[in-house]
C-alpha cells in the first residue's frame, strides 16, 4: 500500500531525527579535521623554514673562518634545540657544537654532546655520525677500549668502510696491529671499486712496514 504524503513527510522527519544530526556532526568534524590538518601542515612548513634559516646561520658561523665563534654557535644551536627539539636541524646543530668543542680542546663537552645525541638520534644517519665521532673523542681522551665498544656489531652498508677504518685506527692505538690490519682490509673491501683508498692504503702499508 502506498504511503500518503503525510506519512512520507513523517518518515523523512523520523529519519532526520535519527540520522541527520549525527551526519551533520560527522560532516562538521570532517571539515574541522581537514582545516586542522591544513593549518598543521602550514605550521609545520613555517617551522621548517624558520629552523632552516637558523641552521643556515649556524653553518655560516661554524664553517666561516679558521676559528668559529663558539658563543654564537652555542646560541644558535641552543635555539634550535629548544624551539625545534627532536628535528634534524636540532640534532645536526649538536654535531656542530661538538665539533667546535673539539677544536677548542674541550673534549669532555664534546663527548657529553655526542653521547646525548647517540642515545636519542632522530635517524640512523645521525646515530652513526654521533657514534663514530664520539668514538674519536674517546680515543683522544685515551679511552680507545670504550670507543671500540661503541663500534661493536655490524653497521649499515653505507657506513661499513668508515666504521672499519675507525676500528683499525683504535686497534693501532691499542697496539693490536694484526686486528687493525684485518679491520683496514674489511674497510677496503667495503669500498666501491672506484672509491679513493689512498689514506686507507697508506695505513695498510704502514702496518706492513712495521711487521717487516
């Protein structure tokens, strides 16, 4: 039996009461999410641009001239780490702080900066850079054994050569020339065929002369 016009209107009203408000609410929420996401994206873009400008200043301060302004480096790095914590910019800023500390002979400060960075890296690249640089700082402090422990295990392929060469340097420092020779050979094997091996080959040659 067909419904009368009044019954159809009543049915529509009933459907609206049950579904209309939730649909409107859901639609409003969807719009809010879209506008909120766009606002968040815009905010993120502006944050990245601001961080990039500060990082550029840090690069210029750190790499211009023979003696970087340590105070300026610390100021810019501190701003990146406080306002853009956890970003690549902030973590690379820590690498520059450590570099300046090493150049100033402040090895304890450099080690502390690199240790904090290696404990909570933003990605694998930062982790390996911090680990290898910390190992070199520890070696300079006469802590070659501690440095070697940092380099235990296998590195990603892209880092194998530099890590094995560093291990070789540490082993030479410890007087373990056979182990150093093996590490240098692993480093050489990890390099591409067309990669320069000059300094690495010199280290191998020096060990060979020592054994002669």
